[in-house]
C-alpha cells in the first residue's frame, strides 16, 4: 500500500483539466427497445435549422464558464447524429471554432447508423471536419438485428463500413453480445466479422435490460450469466489476438487509436454538454459543477433557459465520481490525478483504498491505482467502497 500523508480537506485546483464538448442530437428513426438514452422518434423529419440555432445559442450562453479554455475533442452523440445533414454539421463546427479555441488536432467524432441514406452523408461529414466515425452495427446477423429492433440489415452494415473506410481512417464499430437467443458461436462470428474490416476501434457491450425500456418491461430470452461470461471472454480473446488493446470496460483499440474524448471522461476531465438532455461537468479552481439540459426536444428548443439543473459536486461525492470513471480503465490512472482533478488528498480515501486492496480488487502504488482482474469483474463491488 502506498503511504499516504496529508489532510482530508479539499483545496483549490492548481490547474483545470482538459475540456471536451459533447453535442446531443436527440432523434432516431425508431426507438430501439433496449435504449435508455434520451432519444425520440423523428416523425416527419427533424427541425434541423431550428435545432442548430438552439445548439449555437446554448453554447454561447455557456461561454462564460469555459472562456479561453482549449477544447481537445468534440463528440456528436445521440440519438442518431447522422440524421443531421453534412451542411448542418459544417455549420456547427464552424460556430464552435468561432467561439472556442478548438485544438488544431482535436478529435471530432460523430455517431452514425448504417442505413444507406445516412452512409451517403459520410463524405460530407468528413469534409465538414469530422475525423472519427462511430458506427452502430450491434450485430451482423439479420435475425439478431430484428430482435434488437434495429432498422438496418447486415448487408447495409457491411456497405456502410466499406463506404466509411473511403473517407475515414479512424472508425469505431459498436457491437453487442448476449443478445436474444444468441449462441456463443453466433457471438464469435459477429466479433470475427468486425475484426475482418480492419478498423482501429471496437466497442463491445453486454446487452443489459435497462429500466424504462421496452426490454425491461417485456424481457426477451437472453443467454444466462455463464453463457454471457463465455461470450465476453471469447470477444476479449478474439480482439486481443487481432492486436486490440482492451483499455476500458467495453472499449478495444489498436495502438494509438484510443478514443480521446472518452478517455477525457474516464480521467475525470471536463466536458461541456449542449443539446436536449445533455450533461456537463465543469471545474473551477474552488468548485466542480454538474449541469443538465432540458430533456425533451420541444422544451429544449423553446425554453428561455435551456439549463434544467446546476449543482456543485460536494467533497463527499468527489471520490466516488472520480473512481466511477477512472476504474473503468484497465490500466487505471496515475495516482497524482486523484488530487489534481478533485482537489482532495489521497489521504481522504485511505480507508476504502485499503479495504479494496484487502479484497484483491484494487492495485495501488506510488504512481498508479488500477483495478485488478478481479476488480474489473466485480466493478460495482469495487466502486461501492468509495460511496459517500
């Protein structure tokens, strides 16, 4: 155990963490039965011009909180951001650059679905300045896609990846396993199909039946825990064999291709969130503030103040908030980051650190704290030690 000295009180941050920008696009063609994100069916199209204007106004209202701070990454999430036109994305990125010091090498990611109409926009997105595309494949099996309520077929997914590779060097493929009636062999075929495309990043998620979703109310027949664990192991082994680094709970990347935007989240960096239902975490020297925007698109569009809530994160909450992010990383984080990003001495959490070590869930030394293999498997148990 690293020897820890010092008091437990919070002090002012010596330097502010890196800042990212998240842009939420809340519409989808159809709501998937497993989705618990803030997404709404786009009936009759989306009010693109009005929403772009609202996003720019939202950013302008938040500028005093982040004035002069460089932005290291931009992420268009949803919903389905690829419902936007290339012209809309171009207008937004131009507005961001005019109002924020966007780093010259900023990572700019846009989430896309594999539908043919959206795939045709990929060239326009790249021309607008997007340099990383994240495609929601989920499966290459038509029966599994139908069970998930996806609107694309496996052939459309393959065509979308081929088309994306003409315009983007950095592409993430989102996949899911433990799908309704999925066998281990089917999960293995999915991951091998993804690997065969030669992209640099794969996100592989265990299907979970989240509250307030159609699947939670009417659960489909999914593999039991033992079979799901075998699928997870098979996915991890296949990706490792193909040269991917398992750097976060569900994220795998070729060397040099890790998602910088998400890494900023996981290392407790700051992010400004604009758009319906977006969240933000903004650090100041003497406090850390969390914000949320109004969730429903129509309410967000027409509200005089688009912020729904703003609250200061208490000192008692900060250890859990930091660990909830940092311990998702397979390699953990440098020990110094805890104090740098929270303003709290590591002495304040000596008791939970020792308890987690005793259970074999956490490794801590003078330079790094990281979950053990057991800690990654029982992450909720590990995080529970740091609850206020």
